[in-house]
C-alpha cells in the first residue's frame, strides 16, 4: 500500500478537501498531498502546527483523556488535525467541505498511520510530547 | 453649583472634636491624634463630600474664653444658617454639669438663629470606660443631655426636644463611624431614590445587601437590606475595616481599587462605583461568579452616576 | 499522590503535633523580662487578637502563666515568668522546663532603665545555656514606638554590645543572640515573632522551595505562608521581605477574617474554611490574593497585574502548591519526630 | 444586567442526552458561569482558562475562527464565539452524536447572542 497514493485517493474522495499533510509530534513535515490553495507557503503551515502544538499541553490538563482530533472552522477554510500513533494528520479544506466527514476521516487514516509506523517510524525518540508541561509548583520530586 | 452645608462642631476643650474630624475627613489614624493641639478660636475645614456637596466644618475651640465670645459677641456669626450642630461630650469629664450648661446655651443660641438645624450629641471617649460599664454610663449621660436639651428647646416652643440622636463613640472602634454615618445620612440628597435603586440592583444580583459608601470617608450613605442580618452594627464595622485597609494602602503609596472576600457561605464584593462612592455587594453563595458581578456593577454605574449628579 | 495512610478525614494533623500525640515534645517558647516590660501584652496581642490599645487594662502577671497555643498552626506553649520571680529556682524544675525550651525571649522595655534588665538577661541566658545549649536566644527591644529612630538603633546597639561582653566574661562563649526592635502598636511584633517561629519549623527549606516554584509559575512577586490566627508567617519565598508588603498582607488577613465573621460564619462558628479566599486589586496595577491552605494556614501573595492574568491558571497552580504543602506535613506526621 | 440564575437555567437546558456540561467565559478565561457535572480534578474556572487558551492559540493563525471541536479520549468539547467577545463551550460523552452536540451549541449561542451583545460593552 503506497501511502502517498492512498492519501491522494482519500483526498479526492471528499468534496472540498484541498490538502492533507502529515507531521511528527514535533511538527516536522513528513509528507503532504494536494495543491493547497493557501498552503503553498510554509509560513502558514508552520504557524498552524505551532499553534496546534501549544494547545496539546493545555488539552491534557483538562484531564479528559488524550488528544484525538482538533477541528477548527474559520471564515474561509476548515482544518482538522488528527493525532494517530506518533503523527499528526492535518486535513485542510475549503468552507464548503463537510465538517462531519472531515472528522469521520480519522477512521480511514488509521490504516495509513499503521502502514507508516511499519515503514518509517519517526526518529524523534518516543516522540510523545510530555503529557503536560510539568505543572507549575508540582511538589518537588523528592516526595514519595 | 455645589451646595454648601454649614456644620458646627462644638464641645468642651479636649473632648476630641478635632481628633474625630481628622480621622473621618483627613485620613488620620487614631494613634496620631495625640499630637493634635487645642483648637484656637474656630478652625474652618471645607470638606468635599459626595462630589459636589461641601461640608463647611466649623471646629470651635472648647476653651471657656472662646465659648464665652461664641455665645456673646460672635453669636449670630457662629449660629446663623447652620444645617447641623454636632456637640461632643467627654464621658470622663469631671464637670459634666458645667458642660451640660454650656451645651444648653449653645443650643438656645442655635435654635434662635437656625431653628431647623439638626442636632447630634456624641458621648465620646467611651474606650476609657470598662467594657461592661459602657452601656450603663452612656444611658446615664444620654438622659442628662436629653433633659438639658429640653430645657433649651421648650421656651422656644417649636421643637420639644431638639436633639435628633445621641451616640456613644470612640476613635478606637467603629462607633465613630456609626455616629458620623447617621449625621451624614441626613445630608445626602435624594437618598431615598438611591436606596430603592440599590434594592432593585440587589435583586438582580440575588444579594442579601448592597451598601453605598462615600469614597473618601467610607461613611455609609445609603444601603438596601434584602434579607435580615443579626448584627445591627455591621455597617459601621465594615466602614471601619475598609477605611483602615484604605489607609494602609495609602501608606504603601497605592490606592485601593476593589476587594473580594468569600468562603463557602458568602461572597462580598467591594468595588469603586461612581465618582464619589464605593459599593459593597454581599451574596449568600461562595461560588458566585466574580466576572458576572463586576459586569453588572459596571452596568449599574451609569444609573447611579445620573442620580448623584441630579441634585 | 494516593493517600494510603489512614487519614482521619478532614482533620489532618498539620504542623507540629497536637497535644495528645506527643505530650511532652511540644516545643516551648519562654517569655521573660522585668515587671511591666510588656510580656503579657505581647502574648495577648499576637495570639489572642487583642487590639493594642486594650492592653492598658492588662494587669501584671502574678504567677507563672503557661499558655498553650494550639488553635494556630504554631502548636507551642509559652511560659511567662512574672518579672520579679527567678525562673531558675529549684521549686520550678528549671531543668525540665529549659530542656524542652526551643526559644528563649527576653523582653526589655526600651523606654525604661536598661542596666538592671540587661544584668538579669545575661544571668538567665547563661544559666539556660548551661542547661540546654541549642536554645535559640532572642531579645525583644520592646516599646520601641516611643523612641525616635536613632534612639531605637542606639538602644539596640548598646544592649547588644553590653550583653555580648558580659556573657563572654561569664561563660567564655560567644552566645548567638538575635535582637528585634518591637512594638505592639505596629507590625514589628508580628515580624519579630515570625522570625522566632521560623526557627522552630524544621521544614522551612522545603516550604521556601515550594513558595519559589509557585512564584515562578504564576509570575508572583512575593508570597507568605501565614498562620492566620497570629498573622505570623511561618515561611516566605527567597526574596527579601519588605516590611510594608508584609504589613499589607497582615491587613489583608484582617479584612478577610473580619468580613467573614460578619457575613460568613458557619453553624460551628467558623469564619475560615476550605473555600476562604480574597482578591484585592490596588490602583498601582498590583493584585493581592489570599487562599486557604489548611485550617490554620493561608497563602497570601502579590502579583503585578498585566492585563487579565489567567485566574484559572492561578487556581490550577495554587492547587498543585496546596498538595505540596499537604505532602510536606504528611511526611512530617508519619512518625518522624519533630 | 445579566441575572446569574437566568444564565444558569439557560446553560443547563443543553445538558441532556449525552451533553453534560456547558461554560460561558471570555477570551481571557474568566468564567461567567458553568453548569454541569462537577469535574473532580479540574475546577470549572480552570477548564475555562484552558479552553480559552486553546481558542486563542487556534485563533492566532487567522482571527476569523468561528467554531472549534476537540475530540478527546474521554469526551468531546465543542465551542464557539458569542457576541464576538464571549466563548460558549459544551462538553459531551465520547460516543454522543456530534451533529446533535453542534446543533445544541449553535442554538444556545444564537439564543445568547442578543443578551450578551446588549451588555457586551460592560464585559470585562
């Protein structure tokens, strides 16, 4: 199963999706498909990933379980970021794409994520962001 | 146009007139008052109150020589168009009889020149009396004062007893604030409109009470009680508590903006309100949302600014 | 932090142990001084919330008064010897008393004649030192409010000098004595007592570290861990203490407790409970917070207000700090002797 | 004026069939009201502050952010703007129907739009 190709098929299968890109947990780009109308410059993509990375520790402090998907609907576009294994799958779509299907896409990406894990596991160590930045004033570790 | 209110502050020398005035109006603390010397003749103090009202305080020296000519040569100059007379008695004075006689002559002079002036008597320096004897002593002194004021008032016939109210007071506790709040309460214009607006405001907030303090002196000028409370002296206690804190902030070179205190049973908000007032809101719930209350206070501010300026 | 210990519910024993646990190990602070030097007034103002001007009515102590202070975090016992009584005469079992003594406070009336009290002070310190060398010796140069600024410093220096010399002659020991200028009319008495008590709290370094970590996490400029009853701070962060900040924090505790006792008294008459808190905003862009840590302690801290600081995050960080404090004292209570 | 009790009643109405919490807070995380199951570990004003910082982070990219959904292992949160300055969030079980959750969010936010707008100049 060729990851690039199955991503493209998936992208074309849904109306309004203009790009999907995959990064590791530190935001390093691994692969991307599609000609993103606004994604051509990396500055936008970098900012999006950075914003997303800053939300992860806050989300973990909510203590409602690990992060699965963040969906953001802007005036002119929609973004869905799926956490799967050690990757972030970032789906970029126009305003006409269906939010529900962008969220449901997660199931379809699981196969691709597992495939990638076997082919080229990310090199950034266990790549797990610290579940939460050592919460402030945590009791010093020498307590039992 | 600022409305002027002439307030006479009289009483035997050393009875504490200037000390109490300095504490209420000039941010003195009780301990510094020992340094205040006797007042010579009359000391005038113009105190801005509630923004556009000016209290013209005549702090009259209590030494006999001054009292004599207040009652003789300067009689009409002193006692003409007076709104309020505050007469201060030193509870421990050796010649209480003499003080009462002076008081009677002052009252007579006042009633001739400003017949509808309001009269308040303060039995002051109560802290020098043993705790358990204070009520008894105060009752005795109060009876004397009322008797003598009747002597002064009856010949003139209009007001059987000129004295509006007698208070016990000490600069060392909150009783001073109770006395002065009552005095000032009569001077506040349209206080009734303010009080029913406060009641409506309290309703929206589901508060048990809403209190309005004058910003500089922290005297209570209006309040709305939406559900009863067992301690009748709580208003002056709050005045005293916050005034002390305001002073320690001043000492630190900063000014108090707002206070919020809560525990599981209540939440109290004290916030700057209109230009000349602070407001205190007490809600019987420890979990009430602060931003909600602050937002409603901001909203109400406009309404009360209007009442205050509408003289 | 699962508590596998058999906690007795909310009544976690904090601080140094309660009476019934280690009856004799209660640390003792001994107050001494000549007649009318102000010993009783100090005890009443600091521990019984008496207001300074009421101390006029306090009669002088006739006999030895033992006062157990257990309603505050500082569970200790003060023993006050009347001015004219010598604490070392055998009928009073001086060995027993001074063996247990943690801190010995000698109160000198700065406005009165000094020679005699200094002589007594030296004699008592030397005898106490012989019984128990690790007593902490403290001198309160008291009623300092009546002196001018230079007179205060001068008096303190004279006393320091004379005591140092005479002790050296008597027992050839360079006794470590700390001096405090105190008055019950301002916060100096609370500040001095805070220093005395901090020497009794063995977990001080850990508490300081917790406070420093908390300060960094929430951009706090100064924080104190207060015993709310006596307004003594048992720990503060590693920043220097500015007296006016300390005083404002004490006044904040007063405001919080006074308002709570008017509007928020529970059936059991308690005005301070686990949800007690206060926020005071000053026009100089500063915000003061008070948060309950346990039934005796409160954290009082000041921060610069840069726009709307995240109240939620302060709550979060305070929650973590509070767990840290509970651990500090739980570790202590698990059988480790004080 | 906004009555706290009225706001709490309104917020409470969405807490049915799978939805078990709703917050109203401003972008700085200052919580106006929370109605729902008391989260034992994280107090509602803390979660409000966290959600506010997630929103502002996502918004930084392009400030025309309308709505966001966080799908987490144990629950799902949908939140949106109300009257440009306030944020409304609802929490639902992980297997609650997402369409229904979003529908509730939208109806609640349109309902609150007017009252919040009328006092928004006083908002903190």
